[in-house]
């Protein structure tokens, strides 16, 4: 049996649009904004980032799995939350439920239909403060060709210089209904639950 890569306890999100160019002193304001945004942006480190999912099984227990190697970019600006953004995408080829046969089934048309829709993507629309180092992130989740609004609760864990460069990290959680995305296999009889909790653990590097 393959050793599971599941790591529990260790959905997501999109860059802001730059304004129109206004020339000031030989350089445009938009160019300066772009430079500033680039300096503040963190690129998701796929080796140290993942999304854990939890779903009910047979009405008696919860089952956990993981999407490894999350990708994307973000900036959590505590001084100006409105300037923050998050964008995270997941390649369905990286789903790991601890069982090869089940992973193949999850990628099939019964569930994610990975051949036609190879990625899941979260893109933020707004980031608002919700306490010390905590934020409410509203955005959209696109999965199986369907895009739905979702709201995530995010905790910014910190940032600073590390042996691997200037890094930061956050954790976010949100809950969806898989039926909202047309994913209804085994829903009858409570074989597999409808609600799915997602726990997003991200570490990123600046530059």
C-alpha cells in the first residue's frame, strides 16, 4: 500500500488591477504602483503549502484528504487590508486521499472530472479585518467548470527573514457544498456528505 502523504494540521485567491497611467516627473503612477505591488507580493511556496479537505463518510465519521503543492500569490497588508489579495490554485493531479484507487476515482467524471477541468482556483474579491491578524476574505471558487462565491476566514501567521528568504504564511478555512458545483455522486443515502470543509495552509516567499 502506498504511504499516505496526508498532513493534517499543517481555497485562494487574485491580483489587484492596476490603475490607468498618470505621468508624474517622467515616470507613471501606475508604474510605481506596479513596482510597489511586486515588492509586496508573496509567491506561494508549493513545497510548504497545501489544502486539507474534510467530508462526512456514511453519516458516522469524517474523512480527510489533501491537495498538495498549492500555487499562487498573495499580499496581506495589515495596514491597508483593502489593498490585500489572495489567489490560490490546485492541480487535481496532486490530490492525495491515501489510496491510489480512490484518488483515480476522485479525478474521474464522478467527482472532479480532472481531464476536462484540471484545476481548482480561488480568487479574492475583498479582504476585510476581523480581529488581530485575522481577516474575512470574500472571493470566488472555480471547480468543475462552476464558479461560486465563497467567504474564508484567514489568520495571518507572520512574516520575516528566514534561511529560505523573506517569507510569510497564513491559514484560511471555509466550507462549501459540493452539490453547488454539480458534484452529487453518493449524496443520496448520506454515503458521502455534501458539506466540505477546506483548510488552506500557505507559506510564501517575497521576490
